[in-house]
């Protein structure tokens, strides 16, 4: 079976298998390649490339689905999400479809269809369990051929960081919370939680600083930080940036690098040991972050 994926997803598809995403079927079968990346515990990303031929498709999942089209076009076809239909040609490169949990996504494409996409699955129930201050939105509506540039940019960034092997939970949760909030704004739905739009108070700031400083060696979740000050994760991220001048992830990274600088100059521990003790996944991630923030490498700082 021959495929012609766009260059920017070729590397991703090099390790793909001939398969169909769970809950999504093509007719005729065996016309797609796929690679899956987990976003535990609340989601997954699947990159899919479909062979250029006429086909039908059908999908129903119990998680929300964002379809980020990466390349291709459909000269003749139809797509339907829970009764919302669109027929005719579609240039897919700039489009997003959104399928709410439990809705049927189906359609067909003609002989000249070229379809490649990233499928982002988000289980809001699990997201709410991981982030107690997050409330599940029950009335999300389907979207077909959405052109919203900011939502697309968030999906592309989420895809990029996962493909790049970035596993920092705080950063991924921030992206997903912002994505779900922007979806609500796009659909003109109420915000998940309404809060004061000001800055964090002095006591709140101190609680956050103390918690982060005590947790540098461990995984720090957006839900943990937002719960400390009793805010929704989305609003917490906005107010944290307004208060500290940077995102929670950027602040955590800065604290980790500062702690590493202190250990480098005051102990004889190995750089790898220091990297792990300050919450970095390994030497490579530590080296990149350290040089970007400090302006020199960790080994250069240690030289007498």
C-alpha cells in the first residue's frame, strides 16, 4: 500500500502501523496508517494518513475528538456529526472538526480524496477527576470546517510537544485546559468557573512559592497548583501569568534551574544527579533548559 504524506508529518508516520484508530472504521478496510501517543490519564493523540481512494468512514467515541487536518483535500464528499452535515469539496489544510463525546462522526470521500489528520482525544470526566476544580461542560456542540486560528495553534502545539517527547504534565495540562476554554468561547458557552480577574494575593503567592520550592524534584500538576488557591486551572493560568509575569510552567522551570545552579556551585554532585534531583527527566532536557535560562552550560558554570 502506498501513501503520500505531507513532508511535515513524514517522520511521524515513518513509525506508523497499518491500522485504524479504535472506534473509527473505514470502508474499504486497511486503508489507513496510524501512530498513537498517550496523554494519560485524560487523552491521546493519533496521527492518521488515509490512502488516496474513495472511502466511507464512521466513528463514535466516548471522549471529545478534535480533528486537526494537516494536509489534503476532498473534491467530492460529505461529512456529518450527529446530524450536522456538510457536503461538497473541502480544502482540508486549514480546517478543524470537533466531535463531542458520544456523537456519531461519519461521511464519505471520492476517488481523489487526500486526507491526513491528527486526532486529539480528551476525556473530560478523567480530566475533571485529575483536576477537581475543573467542571465538565455538558452542552458542547459539534463543529465542521472550523477556521479558528487560535484553537488550531493550540492543537498544533499540543501535537508538536507530544511528538517531541515532552512529558511535563503541567505544560500539557495547561495546553488542554486552554484548548477546552477556547472551545467554550468559540461556542459562546459559559466559562467553567468565574473568578476575580485580578492578581493573586500575597498569602496565595506565598503558598504557591512554598509548594513549588518543596516539589521541584517531583511532578507538579496544574491541578495541584490551582487547588492551592481554589481556582479553576484555566483561570489560575491566566492569573498566575498576570501575577508572576510568566506561565506556571515557565516559573517552575526557572525555579528548577535556580536550584540546580545552587547545587552546582555548592556541592560536588554530578550534573546528572543534580538534573534528576531538580525534576528534569534527564541530562538532555536539563542541558537545554539550563543554557536557555542561564546563558551558559552547567559544565561551564562548574569550571573553576
